[in-house]
C-alpha cells in the first residue's frame, strides 16, 4: 500500500514536505482501524530532495521605508524646535533685563557699566541684534570707532534690516567731518535760528532723527521752530519711551510741557523730583525757574513761586521780581473788585461783548456815575 501511494504521489507531481504525514492526514485516517494507513516516510529517506520555498521578505516596501524615515526626521526636527523655543523662553527674561541695565547705565553716562551688561548678554547670545546695536552705540559714545565698525558689520550679518543700522552709520559719519557741521548746528540754535539749525540737522541725518542725546538736541531744536511744539512733544515722548529711566529725557519732556502749562502739577512734581538727583540738580532747578517765570498773574501762582524760592540757596532776583509783580496785580484786582463802579464797568463791557445792548448801557451808565473820565467806559 505504501508503494502504491508513493507511486501515485510521484505520478501526480505532489511535492513532499519534510513530514509526509500531513498528506496522509489530509486523506482522513481512521484511528484503530485495521485498514489504517501507516505514516509516510520522509522524502529524504527516499533519496529525494524536497523543493525549497524562497524566504519571505518581512521588510516594509521601499516607499513605506521612505515615509517612515521622513517621519523620523520630522519628529527630530520638531523636538529640536521645541527645545529651542523652551530655551528662548527661559533666557528671554535674562536678555531683557541685561538690555534694560545697559540702557539705564548708558542714560547715566556710565558707558563702562553699560558695556559690562551688554558683554554679559552677548556671551550667551552673541548674535542678539538688539544687543549688538546697543553695543555699537556704547562704543561710539566711548570714542571706540574701530570697535563700533566691527560691531556694525556683525549686526549687518545677523540682521541686515535692523532699524538702528542707519542711525549707527550716521553717528559714525560724525567722525569724518560731521563734528564741524554739528558745531554749526549748535551755534545756529543758540543764536535763535532754529529753522536753519534744523536744516543742517537734516543734512547730517537724512534718514531721520538721530538717537540718544543727539535725538534730544534734535527735538529741542524742533520745539523752537514755528509750530514745532506738537512734533517735538511726540518726539520727546517717544524718546523717553525708549529709555524711561533716563532722567535727562524726563526733564526735557517736562520742560517742553511747561512751555504751555507751567502750572501743571504733574510737570512741576517731575521737575522737583529730578532736582533732588545730584547729577541733574542744576539742570532741573533751571527748568523749574523758567516755569516759574512763565506763570500768569493769578492767585494759584503765588504759592508755587514761593515754594520754588524756598529751595533756592542763592538770591534769584528775577523770580522774586516776578512774584512781587504778580502780587501787585492781584492786589489791584482786589481793589477794583471792591469798587462798585469798576464792577459796573466790567459787567457793562461783558454785556456789550454779548450784544446785550440794553443791559450793557445800564451798567456802563452806572460806571460813569463814579468814573466819569474812565476811558474804557467812554470808549465802550
């Protein structure tokens, strides 16, 4: 029987596997039956080699491998960006604090301390554009022109469109003939020729106002030009916003405001506070003095001037004379207000201005009863 099955298998071309019992099992054997078929011998025992199946390739297709590689690269890139964002978020407060420190010391004319703060910033962020720009300004103020040019070149590489580049270039040009032009600007301004001084300023800085203390000079010249108050106010306010701790800028803005409102409480408070600083005491007292001389003749002006004079160590004749003049005017007003005929004249003229002719005539006639030669009444 075994030989018959083998011959039948070979004749049909059925491939043999290592254990031929699978074939027998497929025919369905009856266990325990006398006619049960014994297991087939291995094909190798018959001297035959079973055909080998090719190995199965378990690796993903090439397109899938490519997409998987791209996904890994994208994941790594996202992780790198996340780390960079986290690092920037952690260092940003330090960066801003060092920039503020540098600006503060620069405003106080302490370039040494300002440079120290900027150097700390650039040690951990060497390509910080704002830090490089501020370093260039500090170097120019310290007459370190070659160093400022190197810093400017670095800034251009990092951020070629940084807004401070043109201002740094303008300041560097002052070292090549610009100082003489600046001297002429100051002479024109002191001579009371602000329009000419401003024209020279535009020649020096064609790309817009300069920065720092030169910007302060620029806006002070603008303030002296005709109808220049509003533009100067906006410029000084913006300058102070860039360096809010700069006492010189605060004082300049307060002085500018006092031109129109010398009795403004906030302005006078600012001036008085700055006058307590040893570095700016003389400048602040001068600004305060000019404000007192602008005060009008009204009762509110008297205590303001007296408060200023109380803090003066030297005799200020001009301010005292102004105070005495105000007091005389106020005294004259009190006398006039007590005179019924003068009150009638004042009321009559006011009614006349309001075109109330009947009431005006009645009050002016009353004034003539006591002041028959009063030119204001006769003219009215």
